[in-house]
C-alpha cells in the first residue's frame, strides 16, 4: 500500500516521527568515513544523515555537460532533472526513516510554505515553534535541533560547503544556522504565496509539444516551463531574483543557502512540498517530461528522460521511472 505524505502542521504523528527519525539518522554511523568520501581532515565515521549532505553537495558540483559549469547547469539543479533528482532523494530519506523508526508505513511530511506566505511570512510561524523545527539563530537555540555543545547527542553540523563558490566539502563541528527574512542581497523578506504556486501550475507554453509545459530549450535557468517556474529562476526580474523553491531557501538563510542545505531538516519538508506541487502538476497534465532521448548526449546526458539519475540508488532510477509514484506514496492534498 502506498504511504500518504501529510502536512506536518496537521498531523502530530507525522511531525513527531519525523523529528525522532532525523535525530536517529543524525546519530547513526554509516559504513563510510570522511577519508572514503574524500573529505579532508581527521578520519571519522560519517553519520547516515550526513551522507545526504555529501550527496547533495557533490551533485551540485557535478556539471552537465561534464565540460560545462555547475553554476550554469548541474546534475540536480538549473535544468529539467531538478524535480526527478530531488524526488529520488526524498524517497531514499523516507526509506531510511522507515527503517530507523521501524515504521514501514511512515511517510515524509511536508511544509506548505505558501500558506505561511499568504499569512504574511511570519518568522514565528507554527513550524518554527520549539515543538516543531525551532526558530532561527547562529546557532539555532530552541526546538529539537538546538545546539548544546556539552551534549553528545546534540544536533551538530559536521560537513559544510567550502572552497571557491562553496563547491568543496569540509569538516566542521557547530550548531545549525538560520537567518529568517533578511534584507536583499543576503536574504529575502517574504515567502512565496498560493497565487504564485497556482500561476506556475497554470503555465501554458506557446509551442505545440505538450512536453513544453514541463521544460523547453535550452533546458537551463532561462528556459520557459513549469520546472523553471517552480525551481524559481523565472520570471526574470532584477528587482525580484528569487521565486518559489529558490525563494524559500533564501528566506530561511543560514545553512539553507549553500550546496550543503540538507544540513537543515527543514530542507526535506520544503522539498517534500515542492514534490507535492509537481505531483499536482502531473495530476493535471499527465506524465510529461523533456528532454527526450533525441536530445544530444554531449549536451544533456544526465537529464534526458531515460538517463540514470545521479544517486546512491544506481542506474535504476530515471526521470521516466519517477513520473508515476502512485504505488509508493501520495499526498493528503494536491494543489
């Protein structure tokens, strides 16, 4: 039976299971060490939770095409693979949470950030209460992810982005950082709204190909389509450079900003909502995706519909294979 992902603010069991499961993964040693993963510094075990941090950081540094720049298009962002790649990542985390909780029916909850955007983007919204994710700070000082250096079980950031452009990884030992609603250019004052989500869902291209609803040439941060609207690179506006997905990262600030943004457990609640919006789009228009396999491999390999997704799951996952996940999970409501 598929599991049902629910709003974290409307399901106490989902909230409590998520918080407990994240804590367990953060304390669990994986089978990898920092040396095996090529992270400089002392050789120490990498926690299971931190494997996701490494995976996301490394993928953001993987350019598509290989001789290109990851700042133009990478194996998880700024192109059509953005939504399938993160869907695979969420599924992998969900399976690990089910394992450590010993609850095979556990489902990732989501944060409906547009509801908070419609409410004026309060920095003291319910999700940031001590009973849920805790608030902001350097370090975060309340809630389940507050930093208490004398406590060996405290939530500790151990791997962070480093080097030119934050494209390398380095060891650290500190508390989680958030800095809500900062002024531009270092932050953004508001969260996205429900009207902006609906505008992305309603996008209709000028072209005749139905797949153009999803993404269009040149399949990058300038292309027109639902994917780029939801990722948040368009509409282009110098006075408003961030939208939807990107806007939530920038509004939250702190550890949600760099390539190692999965350091913040808010990351998964945010991306679960992004995935929910994509599920609503697929429900409206069907399993549309672009580019197909006729796109040149030397430019788009890694993003075409049957290309393997860069993940620890290996080559079995492709964009096509995750367009219909109804046998695995669904959402309590779709936008």
